[in-house]
C-alpha cells in the first residue's frame, strides 16, 4: 500500500523556498525545451501551410529551391498542356508560371538590408493559393508595375506601406495592397505580375510552374510522365512536399541545437532536484523510520519520495509550459537557409509539444529523485528512528 | 507476567536471544542469551541503565530489528524468520508503536496521522473515519482532529501517537520512553491512557522507561544490565478481567 499522496504533496508545500527554486530550475529547462520545439513547429507550420494538397510545383531538376530553378517557356507550355491539370471557369488551365527573385530591402527601424522574396505570379496565381486574402488596398493589375505585399513584409520593411513606392529591377513599383497568407511563407513575399517581373529582371525563363491537379490522385501518373519526358529536365512535386523540404535544413538545425542545449541544461536541473531530494530524505529520516515501523514497505517509501520528485517536476513543467505558451504571441523572422530569404513565423505550441515537454520534465524528476528515493527506502528502521 | 489466578498463555516467547553491534571494528554484545515470556494482556516495564539493551530488546520484540541468534515466537510464529515484506505486514497488523518523540508526520493533521496505519488495510474511507474518530475520542482529542502536530502540546502529540498505535487494533503495543519528553502532568495523562489500553482493551504492552513512576504502572518490571536480564520484580499485581 502506498504512503498517502498528501504526504508527498504537503512536504513540497512545507519547504516552499526549496520547492520554488528547484521547480524554477526545471521550469527554465522545460521552457527552453518547449520553446525550441515550438520554433521548429512554427517553421514547419509556416512552410507546410504554404503548399496546397492539390497543387503541384514544377522546378528544374535538382534545383532544390525556386531561386535556383529555371523552367523555359517551352517546358512550361508542356506542363500546362497535361491532361491532369485542372481547368478554370473559362476552360484555361489553372497554372501560374512564376518568377522568383531576391531583392535586398532595408528593415524598418534598423535600416539593415535583408533579402526579401519577390514573386511574379501568373493569372491563376491567386486562385492557386486560396489562403491568400487581400486585407488592405487591392490586388495588383496585370501588365502594370503594381505590387502587393505580404502581411509580415508590410510590418517590417521600409517602403512597403500602402501607396509607397519601392525600387527594384530597374523600375519603381507601387504598393497597392497588402495580403494575409494565413501564416504561410507567402506572408514574407512581394507579389507582382509575372510577365512584368520577367522583363524587369531580364529573365528568359520562369523559376517554377505551379498548377492545380483536377484529381490529386493523378499526381503519380503525371510526375512519371513528365519526369520521363526527354524534353524536360524537371522535378515534379506536390506543393506541400516541396515546402516541407524547404523547412528541413533549418528545422534540423533548430531541433538538434535546441534538444542538445535542453539536455545539457537538464543535467543541471536534475542535479538540483537530486540535492533537494537528498536533503528531504536527510531531514525526514525519523519520519521514514516511523513509516517503516508502522508497516509501510520499502517500495512504498521509494514511491513516496519518487512521487515527491515527480510532483516537483510537474510543477516545473506547468510553469515552464505556461511561459512557453506565452511565446506564441511572439513573431520572429530569420533567414531561410534554403531560399536565402527572410521568413517570418510564430512559436507554435502543439499537443505533441505539450506531451513531449511533460515527459521530459517527468524524466528529469525521475532521474533526480530516484537515487534519493532509493536511499530513503534502504534506511534501516532502527537507524532511522534514532535520528528523531 | 501475570502471577494471577488465571494465567494466560505466553503471547511472546523469547528464547536465547543475542544481539551485538559492530563499533569501530569491534563487536559489542548488547543482549546475551535473553529468555523471556510475555503473556497476553501483560503490561511489562523494561528498565535499566543507558546502553543496557532495553531499546534493542524492544526493537527485536517489535520486529524492526533482527537478532544475531535466538528466536522470538509471537503467538507461535517465529518472527525472526519472517522476510522483510512479511515482517512489515506483521508489524502493520500486530504492533502499535509509541515513541519518545512521538514521530508524527508534521505535514499531516492529527486525523491523518491516526489514519495512516489504516491506509495499509482494505477498510473504506467511511470505515476508516469511524475508527479514527473513535480512537481520537478515546485519547480525548476529538476537538483537535484537524490540528497539525506543531499546533499541539507534547502531551497531546503523544496522545495522538497512542491513538495511531491502537487504530489498527494491534495485540501488542511497544512504547519506548513514552513519557521521556513530557512534563509531569502530561506524563501522568499518557500513563493513565496506557493503563486503560491494558486494562480496558486488553492490550499487551511492553514499555521501556527510565521513569520509576512510569514503571509502577506496569504489572511487572524486568531489569536489563550489560545485556542480561537480571531480575524480574512484580511491582504490583492486578486482577485481570
């Protein structure tokens, strides 16, 4: 039979300062651990949300990113003519032949130039991305030097306010609208007319071709045909897969660095918990003796002290995850090393992160509490009672 | 130890008990060849100078220490042969402990302290409550159930400890200097209570004490000196119900 839970819980309350300090150390580690996972989840969510499940993206074979890709007009026309491509209301294929380039634009406040992605989209560009909504001003008019800017860009870069003019590609462009792309990577882009961008940047080839499939189930057949076509040296990917791959390098870096740091920090927290629990055992030796004399077995004593360490960890987890949850209000931007452009995203708390951080905290509590609990359980009753 | 007209059978039979401790590489004998019978319903006082082995003998009888040699038969069962778990279960069901410094759990209320041994049983919460309330009423602390040990006087804490000792209705109560930390008035209350446990509830009590007044409550007093049970003296005899 176990020692009542109230005994373990109230002993934590009885030594408030030690409990707060030890749980505080654990909370910090949980915060770092959860924040890193949230950063990774935010990055993935942003890039995954960029792709639509029934869209495909065609780029030059092995180019990896749209910036490095080139699809000439003939190749784009072949892609556009495939029977698997969905047709729009007027019978035209839902295809956007796009040009993607980087420009350096100064940030508001600091004036530091940072790479920003400019995307020239085709007529169906907006229809292909239903998550994109114009929230201020209006959409650019095809054939003009008008642009619209993503929400994150408008907030953080100079010259991107509504009605402002911005110079790149040897031209002045007027910002006529701002769009919200639902937290996707498009929020960090400037959009204009594809053909105008081709001319401005003196491009002969598109960067990519985005298209909607009439039936997403036909993707494999389409890819097999296009990739086997000797006229084409193209990669055909589902749009979502393409953007998932874009997040891979950075996601791996954040995960490895963050988890490594968390594990190193956790050693400190576990030693803190261990010292606290050893002190608890030393201070309550006579109580342990009395409990054993009353008939509580060694296992019950071990469980009671282990439970105390786990409650300590649970407290640390609750505080740590609460602070981490507050980080969701923070938006950060960084260079996406795959596209070399600015990417804004938010810390995203998922159910998986909550569970992982809880298990991490409990593991810290278990490791920190196990040896002191074993020591408590191994005390000889007569020796323990003499400590009274 | 009853020299009464109706001798009860021996509840505890101790035969050739020996115990020694190792101190600084030397073996120091504490008890040598102790043989003793304690009958059901006895109130036995163990006296002797410090270091004479009184508490060691009490610990062995209570099953919280193991002898080097000899046997302790409790109702026919040799408890020296019981394993760790069996001994814990035996203690939980058979022995009530009263310590000199009460050994209550500071973070539990008087009620919860008394309830503690019952958490080892299969009694329901309602049944436990009935038992705890009865035990606290018996020791006169019904009004102090919700108090923590730090909010009680020494005498009250020892009465809570006595309530805890009897809560699981053990056949044997072992008391190690139960009045050693109490003023005269509180000590008298505790001894009166122990007396009631013996006379009214028929509990067998083995009590270690330095206090002559405490020992006078016992039916019989055994003296331990240099590890040997030297004499037994009936202090006063009582008729047993």
